[in-house]
C-alpha cells in the first residue's frame, strides 16, 4: 500500500480523534475513544474512504504510534495531542526523570520567558524525554530551540506528570522558573 495513503489516513485520524470528531458527525467518549465500526461508517458516509484494514495498518505502522487500540480491539483513540475539551485519557500519574525537554522555535521565546510553557490549543503541554525527540518537535515550526525542563523539581513541588501510551510527557503548564533557556 502506498505510504502516502497511510500518511493521509493518519492525518485524517489525528483530525478526528484529537481535534474535530464533528467533521464526520462523531463524538469521542469521555476517555477519547471511538468505535472503529462507527468511525469507518461515518467517514465513508462523508466520502472519506476508510477500511478496517487501513485503520489497523495505521495503528500498527504509525511512526509515532499516535493511535491506540482498546483492550477489546473495538475502539481507537489518539494517545496524545488532543484539543477537544472534556477528554480525560485517565492516565496514571508518573514520576518524571529529573530533566525533560521541549522543542520550540525562537519566535516564541520572549512569550515563553514571560508566561512559561502553556497548553495553547491543546489539553496539555507536551514534553519530550530526550533532546532528539524535542528537536524533531521543534523542527515542525522552523529552526528548533530546545528548552530544558526541571521536571524532577516540578514534580517535587507537586505538579502532576502523565506519560502518554506513546511516550510523550504531558503536564498542565511549566512555569518559567523550571525552564532553562539555551
Ligand atoms: C509554544 C506533535 C508562546 C510551544 C509533537 C509550541 C508533540 C508558547 C506551541 C505534539 C508558549 C504549541 C505537541 C507561550 C508554549 N508563548 N508560545 N507561553 N507556551 N508555546 O503543536 O509541543 O506529530 O500545541 O513551544 O511531536 O509543538 O502531532 O505543541 O511550539 O508531541 O503527533 O506553542 O504534537 O505530535 O504547539 O507539539 P503545539 P508542541 P504529532
């Protein structure tokens, strides 16, 4: 199968499962799940070609493992990146490593120094476990700048950390005092 099909399907699933389930007239459940059969039927009804095989292939081959299958195998959700309100992934709190990383770009630095890292459109601030990953995240927007986050200290101070099923660290915000700028 052309990898182009897998990429465009991944983008479509990201749109539906993170941001706008209403584009196919769907609603996510409170933990972000959607019945795969409903997803396929609704997508097809709106002219978006989607099959069970394709959905499973995207889940299995996606470069960032962006989508997860429920235990019963009948539902799908995005593992992180949501902007739809009211979704609670019910992740367990985790103790983070001493340092985490955030990849961004120079244009945002003044504002980040001012207000710390904020969620913006998404439900969490996303942090990376290593600099290589953070560099990729920052590169989506231009020349990457890597900020070091004193995650251990934040955690000791009572901030909650969650780790998504695909290894992305999620927090509510990162106040400036925990950030080291390059
Ligand atoms: C910036 C991708 C100004 C922040 C990635 C970022 C990730 C501020 C942007 C996931 C700010 C938000 C998320 C402040 C934060 N002032 N700018 N106070 N606080 N920002 O896309 O972390 O490929 O919502 O630096 O791999 O870039 O989609 O967050 O540049 O895991 O699966 O505001 O998206 O995953 O951008 O990326 P985003 P992100 P996927």
